[in-house]
């Protein structure tokens, strides 16, 4: 049997907000497999076990910049320890410098970016008295890029093709920031993700005492809700809830090719 150590328990607690004893028991039952432990928690009715590890556990800023032709863009996350430093002009200028440099020099590797700014980072640490971490970067290229940053905590870059306008793409980026889709189309969802979710929902329905036939119907409805939660084109547009993103794209004859979304502190 695998050793259920404190690190495993801590990781499961961070991802679920469930108590230490319940986490330990779930890990023992799952033989140390965190993903299986989460599935079992959900099946047993511990709803908080479905929480993602994306809780904001650190401070800092998300920053986005695109070239003037809107065909190349970068998004970065730089962390500090407190909101006080995140609001400090020295830290904010550092974030801006890193962002513009990454854009102008087309840096897309986090290790290269960290090396490039290590001396400046050390100087900032000495000045503000907190650890600073250039955590991640993503680069998008495409036909027409739009972006949106919400309170420096959530950032989005989206690549759209067709007869687009800057305002329309920005509104789509705002939607992605608010609704947090994981995929653009249903076909983008990996088969194992669909199978896993189906089994979880079936087990929940059956464990509630429903017959297999009724459980199948319940699961079908819950899978539709799951798709609406994670698939962008299935979601109701936040600017007009009477139409879906799919209907919006059809109306304007445009296509969303890809997107990236950062939320401050997620998966830390």
C-alpha cells in the first residue's frame, strides 16, 4: 500500500477544501491516487470536492499585450506575496517592462524570460521586501487577437477569424473571462474526460436510489449541463443571454480559433 504522506493530504485539501481526516481516508481508499480520490468524494456527495485547485492563493498581476496589427500577443502572470505590493508602482512597472519586452523580443519561454529579468527581479525583491516570481507566459498568434483583463486578476487572449471588429472580439474575451470555458467545441473535449464525468454522474444518480433507467435520464441532463459549463459555443453570451456563443458566431460569420485564460494564483 502506498504511503499516504502529509504532502498528498495537503494537495488534496487544497484542491477540495475537505477536512484532513476525510482527505486521508479518501486517499487510502484510492491508494494514493488524488484524481480517483476526488472522483470518489464527488460520488459520495461531498460537493466541495469538485472545487478546482484554482483558488487564488497568491497575489500579483495578470498582464496582456498585443502588437498593433493584432496578430501576436503575450499574457504573463507575475506573483508577489501581498496585494499591498501588487498595487505598488515599482512592482507594476516591473510587470509592464516584462510584458513589453516579452512582446517586442518575442520571448515565449518562461525560463528565458526569468533569466532575462533575474537581476531586476532581485532588485525589486530588495526594494519591496517580498518574493517576486515571474510565473508563466503564453503567446498567441493569429488572424485577429482580442484581449481583456479583469482587475489584473483574470486575463484572456482570443484569436478570431472572419469579419471581426475590435469591440466584438473584446466582448468575446470578456465572456471567456467571466464564464471560464475549457474548450471551444464539444469535439475538443478528450474522450476520457467525457467518460469520467459520465461515470461520476451515473454513480451519483444510482447512489441516490434511482433505478438504472431513471439514472440514465438524470445523467443525460447533467451531461448537457456539464457541456454548457465547459464548452464555449454552448454558453449563453454574457452580453445577450438570449443567444449562445455559437449563434453569435453564426450571426457575424466569424470563428474562434483558440484562446488562453489566466486566473491569478490558479493551480498553485
